[in-house]
C-alpha cells in the first residue's frame, strides 16, 4: 500500500499520531516546519527529531514532491507549469494533470517591491461548466488533495528562487469551494508560521458563486474572496455560468451581504468582458444597480480566447467605456492586465488532456 503524503495531514491529525507514538504533541509542529518552511524532502533531514521518530515517520508517511513536467515561458515573463499527478491510495485519486502559473509584475510604482504571483489549481479540471473557460471543457477529473494544492506553492517557490513569492491566488483550475476541506487545510498551511507564513492579505480565493459556502468560508479564513460574477442578470449569467441556475444572483448577493467585512475592505467581483454578451452600457448600469449597497469593487477581465471558445473579447474601447460608467456611479472598477496569453496561461485558458489511467 502506498504511504500517505504527510502534507495531506492537518496539524491536529499529526499531533494525534505523535501522541500515539509516545511523543509529545509539539513534535508535529517541528515535523511540519521541516516539511513546509524548510522544504525537507526526507525525514532523515529532520535533525532535531529523535531517530526513532524519524524512522517511524519514514515507515508511515512520504513527503510528496510535485515537479513540473514542462515549463512554458511567455513573452511577458509569465511561466506556466504543468504537473502530472499520479494516482494515490485514497478513493478517487486517479492520475490527473494540472497547471499553475507564475506571474511577475515589475512595472510597480517607484520604491515598491516587485510582485510575483503564483496562480494555483484546486481541482483537476472543473465541473462548473462556465462557457468562457477552457478548463470547463475538461470537465471535473478529480479534487486535489491538500498536499497537491500546497505542493504547487512548494514547487513555485523553488522555481522562483532567488525571487520571492509575494502573492498566491486560487484562480487556476477548479472551483475552490467545491473542494472545501482540502482548500481550507491548504490555506492553514500557507498562512501558518510553521508553514509558508504567507499573509492572508496576500492570498485570494476565487469562487464561481457557491452561495451557501461563502459566509462559512469567510468566517473560517482571513484571506481575500473574489466572486466570479460575469453578468448583471440571471438570464445572461445562466448562459455564461450554469451554476447560476442552482444559486441565482439573489441568493449569491444575499450570501455576500452576510460576509462580515472588516472596515475598509470590499468584496471583489470578477467580470469577464465578452463582446455582445455582457458589455453593453445597459449591462454596466444593471451591474451598478445589482451591487448597490454592497462594499464592492469590480475587476474587469479581458476575455482570453482559446480554441473552440465561441466567444470574442470586448474591444478595448468598450471595456474602458464600461469601466467609466461604473465609476461615474461610484463603483470602484479596475481592469486586469492579461498575462501569458501567448502560452495559453491567461485567465480562463488553462486546460490539459486527461492522463491515461
């Protein structure tokens, strides 16, 4: 039987295992610090642990290692990482392939630190069926384990050296809130001082709008939430985002209003600009009405074409006009710069063939 990846264990679970081995609970923190903070690849490296514990760890667990199979480099410096994931012993862990994206941004204001963002996946494929997204065409292959989610950050951090990752976004393949427990456990590891010690302010999780999970998720974490809206009416949104039939705009916005926002914090609503679908002046005005009373900001995203998409991006002038209408009505609106288009690494372009079983 294959050994379990220790990166799939929550701290409390490893503490319980340590106690069963006759060790004190704080040994779990030491082990996890070696794995996540120091990047250990073998239990033998953990010099401050008793030899017997190191041996028992090696007999019970493995330290999973994600190494990119291929790395594609875009003209703007964006790197797309392809990972081939083997099957595991857990039910449903068939072979899978995922992609992550390292996105540099060096055109920052003078005196500010350059930003390096890693966009990671939470599922192999996606079951949400959004028409403008290449990942949706794959369908859902399987959920990722906690170790596979965190492993992308481990691999990205190693590849980025000597640069330092500044931001992590769960905006790659999959719907994070549809893999709720594994994502929550991964966020705990990413933000813990014994883990990756990334500030929650520098982590963003994007959801297509699984309304019941939103207030629960925000109550359990301190990371940023981005809601993929993409249309101001139910009729339009059902065409673009099929989950709207289950959680229509009324339910989604009600869930967002339940979120206890700290002072001066807003919910980000993502809005992909698609020619002739959701980019008219009337759509902008309907969006203003829809978000009235919410502390919200809108992130306008250029639609990034992919083979067989069936949609076209809104012209740049139309995007600027849309933004201007939102701002005229007091709604904060920014336009996201597309990165990595020439290697199919931009928003909505991630897709890989299903591996053979």
